[in-house]
């Protein structure tokens, strides 16, 4: 599985900067990412805090594990 260059706290920080009024294009240039990545993160993580993201990651990992175990 491919790991992200961006940690969850960094993603939250970038999203908060955008909410604070910094232009999306400027953030993307500063952090070396595409606009598509930013908008994907905003759709997935928008309005969450660190504990909610941790819970979501735990649930995703468990779902992935269960899918591997289930007979198809």
C-alpha cells in the first residue's frame, strides 16, 4: 500500500490555513501538491479534528482486514 507524503496533522493544518483565507493555489504551490489533492482532502477530511481522523483510519483499516478475511 502506498504511503502518503503528507501526515494527517499536516493535512489538517493545510485545510485550516485554507479556511483562514489563504488562497488554495498558494497553499498548493507552497506545499508542492496539486489542486485535486487539496479538494480530495477537503471532501474527505473537511470539518474533522485529529481524533475523528484517527477513528476513521482505524475503521478503514478494520474494514480492509475484514474484506480480506471474508469468503467471496
